[in-house]
């Protein structure tokens, strides 16, 4: 259906009464405007950055006739004035704009000061204490919130052409206060370095629009470091000189010789480190992290053990009797290596007995009254470790204890952890920085046992720690190849191992959902178009899984998609599933609703939640503009400035699912996902399921993924350090 537009541009003057919808990212607003002449309420639509209810707006635009919603005013440009009438001021303050002033206090303040209200708040805030219920602290808080709001308004108007959303503008104001505009004007590249979410490209647009020369040293340096950061986002901890030079020149659109000169300067200024291998360049932080890893694993491996005497053969026999069955040869070798070597690695796919080994290890060490520390990168992986071993496990972040006052971990090389044996599961997920912090906090006398699956996708952050440690051939490594666990997960385990072998034979495929046999573990439902795939995934989540498995809940089902964009990509799947599974109306200031599944998209040490953590929205406070969510029992409240770190999690990427297991996994798989289709991705997705896997898509896409063994080789310097 089309929207009919009257092409003649008009000017509309009035007070913004209600905001019906507001998009945080592009400031698109649907609101109700009370016009002055004639006095009527009309619907207006368009970009309105920084506006609040009660403001007087002068809008330029056209009248349109929407086929569904009727007559609307389409905004092409606007000017805004703070409200001057008592009615407008009351609307403005009562909209929840300023924390501490709801409708009740707005009424009291406006009744006391009338048309002078905004002047009083701005210039004579001490007078607010004349209002019953407003003391010194509340008056100060209102004044600060007012100043921040004015700064936010300036920032939003300044950035409105750069696609910077409200949450990021709030973060700028939180960081720089009233100086935010000054910082943006003087050094936009500083903002890109210091504010997560505002990248080089946005800063570069601002800088160039402000007249900064294309070849200025500041711009060239920022572009080079941005190119290196982009490579780090692909998992590399370093890069060769030629690649960095080429990538930076392309981003900057300048002569490569200029980049060459600035790289030399950055090395001289110690902003970059030139490594002695293969003409590699690296940021100092990652160079330090890889050096710390190398030093720590060597010292752990070489320091004599503090364990009590253990007769390994007898200990293994005792563990077998306790388990009620004989261990396989590989499992015995893994136990022997873990007990006799200070540092050892156990690696293997699903069903190869890693859990049996861990349980036996814990039993043996407990019997010897050894202090054991169990840890994993994610809360779900730690919880699973606790369930399978019967011993307490925790996340690595919790084990190391983040100190918000120092922005570092409490446990470190000066204050090492208490323990004799440290067992870390899901170590394929360990990135370079976290691995360095963990290994540094482990006492050198302790044993360190790393457990993981090298066939899974590598860590989200830069590095390839587990692979590099194994490849260095310096430590004891046990590779588990024999499959044991087949009962109850036969299809999932066998299909996962078939994928590793490159077998493209499709699991049993079903033409439609209603043909599936619920007792099976793995289903492939054909859907060759993105639209058909989207519809099938939605039906599975909303109707099919709840019908066949009535004891399941929404939290038990996780959709894992290979790609963010497209009809069957993460973004559109999330919006579609939110509408289908949680159809209640959204709040005007954000996209999330009570009951929504959320994912945290970056580490927030202050709040104790980390990149990839999943939660559920439990409360939305429109007056304070806060959101509260439950993350595995931890209640966390987010201010509006924090919301850009959250995303819907009805669908997440397969990368983000690492270290987690879900009872039911749904994976869309289409040829349109070809950029991401690779063997390790499909293998990781399938092995996230505890009970059932539903693959929805094109059989050709399945074969493409299995055949594509080329996952991006990560460039790191850890292997060179370990072997030099």
C-alpha cells in the first residue's frame, strides 16, 4: 500500500503533546501535535532528535494520506523552542524528562513558579526547595538532570545528521557533561576512542565536516588504529605491515605513502609495537597480554607441584569403581596427564567423554582433600560444569573479582587465587586479554587443566589461545576422538561428527513442520526462500515446540542465526519473534518490553554482566527511563545511556552462543547466508542443543557449510612467543 503525498511544503506550529513511537537509532518519531491555529491535534511523523513532550515545534513538511492510519504531517525539517506557556511547561516536565520530577512534582513546581519555571530550574534551582517534598539533595539532582538534558539536546541536534542514536548521545553527556559539544568539535577522534559505539567512521564524518584536513596527522593516526581495531574484531591480535597499510589507506582514502609515514611515527611513539616475526605490528595492550600468557604458562608448567602424593593407577581404578564402568584408553590418558603434568589440555567433540573425565578428576582430587577451582567463560557453562561434576563452578570474571574502583581484577599476579588445581572448561572461548588475566592470577604451584573443543568457533574477542597452546607442542595434550554418548542424543552427536568429517549427507529432511517425528533429536525442515524460512522459524517457536513439548518454556528455545542482515537474519528474526511471542505494546522510549529476551553486547564490569550474557526484562520505568532485567538470578537496572549495549535475544548469533547449551535450538540456514556458512559455524550451532535441533532452510546451504572448511586463520603472536 502506498502513501499519498501532497507536494506543497507547509509550516505547522504547535505543542508536542504525546510521543507515540520513538526510534532510538534514527530519531524517527510518531507524535501528536496540538496546533495553535486552528487548534486541533494532528499526527506528525519524521526525525525529531532531542524533542520532548511540551516543546513548541515549528515543523516544515507535507500532509500525507496514509492508507491505514489516515491524514498525517510528514516532517522534512523542524525548529524547537522550550515551552513558554504554563500548559506546555507542565507537559514538558511531566513527561518523565527529568528524573525526580514526575507528574505530581511537575504540577507542584509549575503551580509555584508558572511561566518562570524553566528559568528557576536553570538559574535559581535553590528556590525549588520552597516546594514541599523537595529538599537540598533532590533540588541538586533536578538541576544536574536539567543541565544534562540541555547538554543532551545540544549533542543530539549536533549529531542528528550522523545517525547517532539517543543512547549514545546520553553516553556522551554522561562522559563529558556540558563539555560534550566542545570535545566533539575539538577532537572527534577522541570520542571514537573513548565512547563505545561511536566509531571512527562517525568521528571522521564530523571531523571532515568541521574542516579538518584529509591528511592531518590526527586523522591518519585514527584511521590506522581503526584499521587495526577492525582486524582485531575479526580475531587477529596483530597484523603484517602490508595488510595494515593497505586497509588503513582504503579507510582513509589517502595515498599509501602517507599511511606508511604515520605507521613509522606510531611505532616511534609506542602507539604500535613492531614485532620481531614476519614484519608484524600489534597494539601494546595485546603485546603485553600475549607476553603475560607466555610467561605464566611457562612458570606454571615448570614450578614443582604442591599436590599430595597420588598413585595415579590406583586413583584411576578407584574412580572407575566409583563411576560404575571402565574408562576408555583416551580417558585414562587424559586423567594421567592432568594429574602428572602441571599444565595439560583435554580437547574433544561432543560425546567423547570430557564430562566423565572432569567428574573423575574432581572425585579423585576431593578424596585427596585438594583445593579445586572450576571455572568457565560464561554463566551457563559454569552452571553446566557444576551439574556434571558435583563441585561448585563459577565464571572466570566472578572468580577474578572485578574491582570497579580500579577497573581491574582483584585477583592478579600480586594477589593470586587460592587453589591447588584449576580446571577451566570451554577454553576455546578464551580471548587473549581474559586468558592473560586468568593465567596471571593462578599460583605457579597449582595445576592448570584446560578443557575445550578446538573444532568450535574461536573466541569472540581477539586471539586463538587454546589453538596456539596446543599447536606450540609444549604442553601435555590429550585428544579425545572416540564417541561414547549416543543414547538420547544420537542424531545430534553423530551429525556433529559427520560435519567434522565433511559428510554432506543431509539429516532426515521434512517438507513441512507437521511431518516431523517428535521423538527424533535432529530435524531438517525445508524452506528455500528467506520468507518461508522466517515463517517456519516463527511457527516452530510459537506453536510447534510448545505443542510437542508442553513442559518447555520460551527460555528453553534459542534461535541461532549465521548472519545479522536479511529477511532471515538476526535483526529481522528478533523483531518478528518479539511481535509474535511478546505482542504487548512497547514503551515510547525504547524497543524492549517486559518479558523480552535480552543479550548484553559488551562487558560491563560495573554491573557484573558480560558480552553474551542472556537476560529477561522484568520491569520498565517510563518515568525514570530505566529498564530492569534478570540475568541468571542477578537483577540489573539499566539507565537509558546503557541501552545501546543491549539487544533482543530471541535470536542470537552462533558466535554469541558459545559456551551455552539450550534444550531446543533452531537454526535458519539459507544460501543467502553464504558469507558466514562454514563447517565450524554449523558444528558449533548444532552442538549447542541439549535435546533437539531444528535446522530450517535449504539443503544446498547445509552442503555449502559442511564443504567450507576455511575459517579465517587468525593472526596472533602467541604461538611465536610460546615457541621462541
